């Protein structure tokens, strides 16, 4: 093929590539990748048949430009993902700190009710946790391994089952907030009572320290995440109950964005909590110092990511 013919047949395509390289042009990465493949074929042909031609140099320059465009786009996408988790989620939580505090106090109150009820009625855990679970735990206590319940399945099976179940509970807690807050508060209250009854059950058996250092290895992230998911649900419900100067729909749309970001922030934590419960909690013979380190590290991360970091970022924006 003569060079002039090659130029005429492909010039329109190369012009399109030039538009892609224009910073103002918005072309998705998939189309950009396709253009690069076509351009590479043309460059290969030109190098073979017109090695010293201006067209070959031109195509080589275009190819380098498109490659850089793709690399820049990927870099921007990674940066966007980083910003979402490092800035947008903490800032969303920062705007809802008062709600988070109130929800945390409400949950703590429900935990107290569960513990208080168990203190005065030793059968209360059976009502909340079920006879089968209580009887099995009592058998484990008698056999000298109170936390044996966490060794009843393989780690892999437990991991998937527990993680899916926890995310399901958090999703219900979050989504039910649309029912004028009541739905989220119901799930928070129920889970709080369960936690209080469960933990105080071991207190009655004289196993507070052993149970605390085992259960809260995974429980710190798991319980905190449920409270955070509940906060997101309450934010949604509150936007409908108290829209302020907005219409209820506008208020819902405005606050639902923050609520969804807050909820998304809990998903990785549930995965980590599921891993800890399935692989680490069962290691009851591990040092108490190691267990305490994991618990405090989890608490430290929750406080940093959902409390301290939002305040720091908000102050930076204000200045």
C-alpha cells in the first residue's frame, strides 16, 4: 500500500486520537484502550513499510500520548478511590458526630438493660440467646474450655457465614432507618440487649476476664460497626422526620449520601471482624497481652477513623 493511500484511509482515526489527547476531551478508558490497540497496529505497519517516514514518527508520538493518557486515567481512578475512603467517609461521619454520640449512648443503655436483667434473673439469657446456646456454653465451661463455641466449625466455613451474617444484620439496621428511625433503633436495642445478656452471663459464671479477652478480639470491630451502621440508619430516618427548611425528599437525598458513605465504611470492618472471629478468637491459649493488643488496636482504629480523623479533616477545610 502506498503511503498516501495508508494516510488517507486512517487519517480520520488518528484525528480522533488527537481529540482524546486533548485535556478537555472526555473519553472513557475502554475506548482509549481500543484506540491504542488500533494505533499500535498502524504504527507497526508504518514501521515495516515506511520506517523513515514522518507518518511513522507521528504515529509513534500519538501512541506515547495515548499510553500516558491511560496511565493518567488509572492514576486518577486510584486517587478517587483513596479520597473516598480517606476523606469522604470520615467527613460524612464528621457531619453526623452528634447522631453517632446519641446512637452510641442509646446502644450502651440497651447493653445495660441486658446485663441488668441477667443480674436479677439468671434465666434471662435463655430468653435472649436460646436454651441450646446456653446449655452448650455451660457444657463447655464444665469441660474447661468456655470459648469452645468458636472452635465448633472450620475457620473457612465460619469466616464466610459470620461475615455474611454480620453484613446482613448491619444492612437491616441501616436500611430500616427509613421507617422513621424506629427500625434502626429496634435492631440496635435488640443487639444491645443480646450483648449485655451474653457478656453478663459469663460474669455470673466467674469468667469475665477470659470471656472479655476472647469475645472482644472480634467484637470490638463487629459491635462498633453495628453501632455505626445504626447511626447511618438514624441519619436517614431523621432526615424524613426533621427535614428543616428542605422538603422531605430533598432532605432525604441530602442526608442519604452521608448515610450511605458511613454505612460503606463498615463493610471492610465486618470482613476483618469475621476473619478475627474465625481464625484468631479460637486461639484461646494465646497470651492475654496479645489479645489485649488486638482489642486496643481495634478500638484505637475506630476512634481514629470515625472520631479523630473527621475532626482533623473538617478543621483543614475550615482553614
